[in-house]
C-alpha cells in the first residue's frame, strides 16, 4: 500500500475505531452501571470470575491465531484463513465440552454457589468467539474498521437492553449472563454478514504449522498477560470471597471502560500499521513515536484525573454501597496511564516478528504479580490495587527496552515523546490537589464538575506551552479523521 493510501486507510481505521470504542464502551459502562444497582456484590463477583474463562481463551488461544493472520499485513491467503478458522473452531468446541463437564467441580473447588451454572451459559459465548476470530482478523488486516464498529455497537446495545430489562425485573445473576449471550449472538450474526470471507472445507498442514508456530509465542504471552490482568481478581476471589470480588470489579470496571475508550481505539490499528511499515525502520520509528505521543497526550491526564475524582465518581455513578471501590479505582487509574502506552510496545514486537520477547517480559510480570498479590491481599483490596500499579511502574523500562533495540531511536527519544503530556499531567495534579483542598466540604456533583473543568483547563494551557506540536498534530488528526468518516459514511 502506498504512503498516501496507507495514510488514508490509517486515518479512516483510527476514526472508526475511536467511534466504536467510545460508543461501545459508553454503552457497556451505562449497562454495567444500571445493572450494578440491581444486583448485589456477590452476584457481580461470581460473573466476574466466570468471565475469566472467556478471557483466558481469548488471550491464550484466539489472540495467537488472530495475530498470525493480522501480521501478514495487506497480504491475503485464503488457505491460511481456512486453516485458522478450523483450528479456532475446534478449540472452541473443546472448551465448550470441557466447561460443561468441569463446571460443577470448579464451583465446589472455588466454593461459590451458582458459579457452575454461569460457566455453562457463558461457554456458549466463548464458542461463538472462536468462530469469529478469523473474520474479525480478516477485516482488521484490511483496515476495514467500519463493519467492526457497526457490529460492536449494535450487539452491545441489544445486550444492554436485555441485561437491564432482566435486572430491573429481578432476575439477578441471569441478567448479566443474558447480557453477555445477547452480545455474542448478535455480534456473530452481524460480523459474518459484513465479512466476505467464507471458510472452505480445506485444511493445510503447512498453514497450520505457520499459525501454531507464530501463535505459540503469542499464546504463551497471552497466558502471562492473562495473569497480569486478572491475577488480582483471582486472588481476591479465592481469598476474600465473592462480595469483595464484586466491589473490586466495580473499581476495576471503571478503569477498563476508560482504558478501552481512550487507548484501545488507537492501539487496535497499531499491529496492522506497524506490520506494513516494518520494511522501513526510520518511517516506522517516526510513526511509533507519534502514536505514542498522541495517545499519552489524551490518556495520561484522563487517568490521572480519574484517580483524583474517584470518590465522587463512584459515589455518583454507583451509589454509596460501592464506596469501597473508590480506593481500588484510584490506584488502578494510575496504572491505566501506563498501560495505555505500553500496548504499543507489544504491538511493535509482534509486528517485527519478536513475539518471544514479549513472552519473556509477560512471564516476568506475571510471576512478580502473583507473588506480590499473595502478600498484598492480606491487607485488603486497595493494597492489591496499589501493588499492581507499583509493579507496573517499577518494571516498565523492561517493556521499552525492545523498542529501542528494534527501532532506530533511543531512550531519550522515547522520553521526549512522552515528556509534554507527563509534565502537563503532573502540573495539573498538583494544581488540583490545592484546588480541591480549598473546596473541601463541597457536594459531590459541584466538586466533580469543578475539578474536571479546572483540570482540563490547566492541562491544555501547560501542554500548549511544553508540547505545542502535539496539540497541532491532534488538531490535524481530528480534522482529517472527521473528514474521512464523513466521506465514507
């Protein structure tokens, strides 16, 4: 793909990806917000633990298959797509059978009544996810984000309507189960209707080796990332029980929504873009730094701001009975600021054919997490969240090291890309500390609104002083992306 054509495709893909992430995450968060007011913490915790099976399957099995397809860049390979589909379908079927057979044993072992029933129902959604991995990768590889955005938005809306209706009617945990099933079913129908690829009854051993060889490192990395992302939920669920897991999930869910809205929208197109630019290292290095800088300029102040307003945020949106989730959200928001830019380091390693590097890094993170959480859980949920964040910052240089090895740039270049947003966010945080101290005693709504307005104003002023080029880049991207979306709609 030529430079101008690739640029147009990237702008279009990013614009649609941003629209999808904002729309979908807003719908999901609003649905979660309403349902959380009608179900208790124990029910929420049980579903959170059951959903870990699907996340495990996605991160360890399906992500490797998807990455092996997307990493081909713009190249199309029908035999590879067919083979990958049958591999993922077989894996999904095996998981479905295993879940049905082992659900009761898992419930007894975890000592959470009702967990087995939830696992069985959600196994259907996991199987559908296996059927969807290849068409989704096909569209992503082609940078066709519009049908993916349509699919996610409509399925999330339908799932939200189903979940809220059942929650209000008093169906409890089944409201959460039905919501996830509705999203999976509707999303599958729309995805297959939008994707022209149709699997044939063909299976190539050579292509299977390609998929499995590439995917093995991604899968091992996914296993480590799974524990990185979910070891806190697992430890709290086993050590503190379902109610504590539900409270922790509320605090973490707020972070997840913000992270997906602010970071994943941009990172979704990173792997295919990096894959297409890997033959031109100087151009790739420039693109990498610009996208990291642009992401940080949006996400860093947002996550720092969430940490500052966590008390008002939880109180106003979820109610006083979830107040304990505010401390969890505060610490995890600071982790989110780092996670938002760290995603690109992993995408770069995959694009450059170094998935094993990410495997080693993820393994180190997972080991440190498990050991840290084992000791931190004794001091409660907030201690686990604080340990999670502290580990991320201490070990983050390990994630940057492959970037400076694979690309013609240095540590100073990487820091230079982040410096304006980091400096502006720190100035904003210091200002808001004094600002909120002066307004102590204000009601939650005035305190939240005044903090957001004042923080945004201070951040933009400081960013304009220390990072003017970032502001200009953001303006040009927003204008170009808006025009592109208008022309394709």
